[in-house]
């Protein structure tokens, strides 16, 4: 590791995946994912209490999503420059403050501002997590175990969130959902501040202000356009303008980054096939997992006449197999290595996606159960390895930027799933829309599988400092071809 990121102190002595240092990372992942999954069932109560319209309810969710997705790249750069531990602790404290402000909001305007603060804080937390996994866990095997435990916490948040949100809202009101998150975030911040290794002083690197502004604007326009697409349709002038402008600003950012001394996105990361494959895999994962859940949730309620609770129970096999796989199956498979996990989990998820094509009517609920179980199990096997692959070759001083690009791809995949797959539910033939959505996610997941199969055949690229050292060793060991 470079001097800019090397960890010091007692915690640097190889903490385990269940140590206090690791627990701070797991709780941080838990609370950020819990926020999204626990809130959905509280939205009608929020609307009644604060007099919000349907559009207002949507913005309670979008006010969190937009800053979260838009600021990931900025947060990843700050993690590399200021230290991932400092960014994580600050993000968790801000998240706790935002949760408390949400819980005490007297109006919809204040609630939306507080949700935006939560989104900003979440953007700080996510890139710092993978960066710290690189710094805290030295060996690939230790990282695999830590990331699997982190997935257990993430899966637990997604599974428990809807039931916890419903129970708290029913018993104590919607404000209790936010009050419950604040102490979890504070506890994670306290553990991170006291138990994570002390970071060495960060290298002095200039902040790429034009790149940061362009990256934030490009992502805000792209994600905002995708959010509006689900409501206004693909032909809306506003949607087209937002997406086109976002793409143009993004293209300009890439041109700028090629010339910048300290670019927002280190483009040399994309020279590594494994990183490119991980980013594509992250996008495909989000579109397949979250997009299909959203698509089926709408289809079951609008076309099969299910209530929200019945639709949730129909999709429960996905969540159950996710938790069972991460807690029981993965610990038995991790020793087989990253490539094995990727090339085992993705085909299982693809098989589940294929089975989903057989879902036609309420009488085909068995196929829905099998499809959800296979997708849940398969994605739980390969997703922790995707997280690891995204930062494996980045180098210690670029881990924050690499994880930010990866999580950005996942957030855009989630937004694409809601927008594109949601638009398919409005087709004249609902079943055709359902099958087209399934095919889109399956084809993209298949392409990602092929890319990952090719990219993981090569050995991991050494970090920059390690590469120079290896070259020096070879120079000393090999005789000069031009003796004097």
C-alpha cells in the first residue's frame, strides 16, 4: 500500500470479518440499505400526515436517490484524498442527523431537505466502505469473508426493512422509522472512529473542481431523467433534454479527465479488463435484481389484483434465499476463489431469469417462486465477488474512486430498472411488457457473465508500488542483454 493509504495502529493486525472494526462497516451498509427498504410502506402515512400529493410521495424517495447517485464520484475522490475513515465517519454522523431531522419534520419541505441530507451522507458512506475493506483486510481471502458478511447485513436490511417499516409505522407512526435509523448510524460512526485503523496522512492531491462539478451535473441529469421517464414517458421533451444533456456533460467530463492532472475518474482504471467487467456486472446486477422485483411488484398488483402485502409475500422467496445463501452457502464456497463465485452465481441467476419467462398468470406462481429463489441465491453468490473485483486492481490510492464508479453503475442500474422496466408495464399487452423486461435483464446479465469470464482468467494486476518493486527485483535478477 502507498503511504497515502496505509493503515496503522493496533487494528491493523488482521481483524476478522466479525471484529469491531468490520462491524462498523457492516452496520454502515445495513443502515444505508435499510433506509430505502423500510420507507416504502410508510409513504401513504407520510402523505396523510403532511398533506403530500402522489408526486410529493415520489419525491420523498427521489430526494434521497438523486443526491446519493449524483455525488458518489465526488465522495469517492474525497475518500482517496482525505482518507476513507474520515469520510465514512462524517457520512454516518450526517446520516444520523438527517434521520433525526426527517423524524421531526413539521412539513413536506423540511422532510425533503432532510432526505436530501440523508442522500448526501449515503453517497459519502458507500465508496468509503469498499475502500476501507481494501485497507483493513490485507489478503484476498479475508476480503472475501468480510464482503460476504457485509452482504449478510445488506440482505438483512432488504429483507427486514419492509416488515420493520410496516411494524413501526403501524405501532408508533412513520416518524419512528427514521428515529430507528439514527442510533444505528451513530453506533456505526462510534465504532468506525474508535476501532478502524488510523489512516496515514493522505497524499496531497488537488481537487479537480471542474471535473467534480461536471460529474455531479451529468449524474444528476441522467438519474433525474430516468426518474422522470417513468412518469412522463420516453417521448417527453423534458426527459429527452435531461438525458441528452447528461450524456453530453458526461462525454465532456471524459475529455476533460484525459487532460487533467488529478482527474475525477482515473481513466487508467478502465484499462484493466477486470474493472470494466465489474462495473458492467454491477449495472447488470442492479437491473436484474432490483429491476425485476420492481417489475413484478407492479405486475402482480395491477394485473393479478394482489394487495401490497400479497405481492410482498409472493416476492419473499427472493429475500429468503438471499439471506440463506449469504449466511450458509457462501462461507462454504469462498475458499474456491473469486472467479468460481462469479461463474457459479451468475449462471444460477440467469437460470432464474429464464424461469421467470414462464410466469403468465396467477396459476403460474410456482414459476415465480422458483425464479425468485434462483435469482436470489445466484446474485448472493456472485455479488460479494463483484464488490471485491471492483477494487482489486485499483491500487490503494484509487480504491475510493474505483468503488465510487462501481456504486454509481449500480445506482444508475437501479434507476434504469425503475424507469425502463416500469415503462414496459404500460404496454398494450402487459404480458409482452413483462417478458421484454425479463429478456432485457437476462441478456445484459449474460453479456456481463461473458466479460467476467474473460477478465478473471488473468492474474490480478499489482498495485503501482508493487509493480515498480517487481520490476526492480527482475532488473536485479536478470542479466543485462547488453553487457558492457
